[in-house]
């Protein structure tokens, strides 16, 4: 029981909900589980009774009644009740179908094996980020989900249900977080060799903290203008062809946006805790740390330059 129960909690558990939609999903799960357990116990008791205690033959009439009540009426009633409950739950999981509006829209575009995250504020301005999702507590947020290559799936179990990101179409998902904290999202549709390494922290913040976090990300990081050697190495190695850093001439979009990358909790899409050492390690060994990704390993970079580059990136706060 211990491992069973311990798997019910944690940052990536649908049974430890921290969002409105996740609570509904968890309730549905428990209703189904209790219902299924009750029916299973009843059927087991009935079969034990028939095998052990009821030895005399049963009349045709009695057998017919059992089939009618236990084989037709009972399952139809139970399944209709469960289906009705699930259908009743659905509109609140898909509120935009009913015309509800959200103030903040977060656009998520999945690629092998990372997430582009664009915050669209109500005033029309945008903030581009990657591999980390932040949202304000208590507010309904609209997610628009798309993909550039494979079918991926967006799922933050603690906050809500999952939805696929399908090339060529845009899906909408609603999430309303109810408890501040750090949770974890994970790609939930097999999409290639590094599918399991396609995750992200999902951080639920107090509304005011979230707004000031967003304000700070609306302007280039002060670290990006510094004349450090790291910046020169970044340019020399052509990193800006794939990566964008706001306030610099690096404007690539093939890889994750690195503006303010130093302030993210993880790097490599939830792969490593974000510090300069991990950053240097990832740049040098990305092909083996993240098999199948587009990012080449920079094994030839001298140790000193690697460190300089990593420190400059870490300073993009
Ligand atoms: Cu993306 Cu699995």
C-alpha cells in the first residue's frame, strides 16, 4: 500500500489537485473507483454464494429474473448514471465552448522536444519564453495549443486534464489554478526518442507576483547587454541562428527562446536544475543528454569558453 499511496501525491499527480479542472477529474476518478470497487465486491460475493452455498438447481423462472435484473437493468442503470455524471462534468472542463472568456492567454507550441510559451496579455503585448509555464492563482487562463512536427500532449496533472497538440490545428484548453506552488507538466504522447525528456515546471503564483514577473520579462534582461566574453562566444558559434535573446541580434526561432533563461527553474525542458554547471554540461553534451533533438553537442568548445558562455546565459535573469 505504501508505494501505492505515495504515488497519489507530489508535483505531478492528478490525485493531488491544485486546480479547478484537476479537482473535477480527481472527483470523477474517485466516483468511478468507488463504483467499480462496489460492483466488483458484489459480483465476487454473488459468485462465492453460487459456488459455495447455493447447491440446489435454480428454476428457469428464477434464472430469467437474475439475467433480467443483474444482466440488463443493473448495468444499464449504473452505466447511464456514470455517463450522465461525466457528461454533466464536461462543460465546466471546456468552458470556452460556452463562450467564457479568459484575461490571459498562453500560447504553447510543441516541437521535438521542447515547448515555446508565449504569454498574450489582455493589452495585446506578448512575452516569449520556453520550457516553463507560469500562471496566476485563481484566474482562468486560456491555453492555445499547437505543434510544429509531431502529435505531442500537454498535461499538467495537478492542474487539469490533458490535451493533444496536433500539427495543423489549434486546440484550446482552460486551466484555473487554485493553489500556489511548483508543479510539473510532461508531454503525454509518444513523440520520439526524447519524449520522456519533454517536460516543464508549472509555477502557480500569486496574481501580483505573476504580473511583476511578466513585467520584468517584457523588457530585455540587463545581462544581455553586458560586454562579456560569453556573449561573443554565443555570437561566434552561431547560437543565435536557432535561439532568440530579446535585446540582442540573436533572433532564431528553431530552438527555445533564451531571453531570461537564467531565471528559469530548469534547462533542457525540465531535464536539469538550472545552474551554470548544468548549462555548460548541456551545451557540451546535448546530443547524448537529449537524443534526437536538433541541438548539436559543442564538445569542441574549450572548458573555459564553455564556462564563460554558461555564466553569461545564467546571468540572463
Ligand atoms: Cu512531445 Cu512526447
